C-alpha cells in the first residue's frame, strides 16, 4: 500500500479553486467505464470508510500547478487511509494531510493516448508518487497497460497473468477486460477481479445475481418463481 505523503512546499495556499472544467468524458463508453470502476469498487468495499474514490475531477498537488492552470485530474483514482465519509468536489492535497492518489486509471482515446503515456505518466511517477498507474482505451480491448512504483522512484511495467490481467498492489485486486453489456451497451469493459478471479460486481449486478440464484433454487424445488 502506498503511504504517499509529501511536503508541498507552499507558503500561501491557493483558494477558490476550480472544481469543474466543464468538459464531458471523451465518449459514452468512457463515461460508462469510469462509473463502472467507481461503483464496483465502492460496492466491493461497502463496509469500509477508509478510502476515497473519484473520477473526472481535479487533483490539486501544488501551488505551482494552480498557477500554471494545470487543473485536470485522472479519469479514475483512489486514495487510501483517508476519511471516506467526507464529500469532496476536488482532491486538494494540502487539505488532506498531503495525501495523494495511490491508484490512477486513465481512460485513453486516440486524442489523449500520447499524453496519458508520457506527460501524465511522468506526473504520477515523479510528482504524485502514485503507486499503481494504469491506462486503457474502452474502444480497444488490447490496450491495457500498467506500472507500479519501485522504491518510490521509478515505474516498473506490470506483466499480465495468464488471463491477461494486471495486479494492482494497492487495492489487492486485478484489472482485466470483461466483455458484456453495461447500461445496455455491449463492450470490452475494464473491470476489477478478486484474488480468486471472480468479477467484482456493482451493487445492481450483485442484486440481479442473487435474484437469479434464488429463482434457480426455487425451480429446483418445483416452484415457479414467476408465480410467487
């Protein structure tokens, strides 16, 4: 687990920070992908209150960043060992005991891939010291790549397992591509998997799964669930 703390070296902390750039996600698939990752992790950790998960929101890490108007944050990120009950419009490091994202996922597109693989990767590696960084294009099932920070210095590329999944050390979960329908949209979605290879479900998926299992059990007992 990445215990990222850093001195921001700020004499006068910026105020009145922008929290919305007014720009939508790159495509509907990108929006669905972001919500899928957020909702599934929240449900998986529904009994925990020691983490914050966000997406398409600003992450402020330095006064110089604010001065340069370099505001945009990750498509998906997780900060561990923080109070997850607090509602936040942006992640502002100097208001969070200098805590910064432990995990970042950028949802690439042809127009952002170069920046995600160079400029942003360098920021997460050198400035934010993000432990685990992943990139994936929701429209390209073979695009998943990931890195983990070694000795808080440099990123090391992650190698996929036999299922093509990458291990996220900070979350103790795997990231891989799952083919199916989300929000009535068929696609190759980036999903979390547990240590046993089970798909990490969203809440509504878990409810549907329980209902299907109950219906199957009733049918085994000779009961038609549709008549109950």
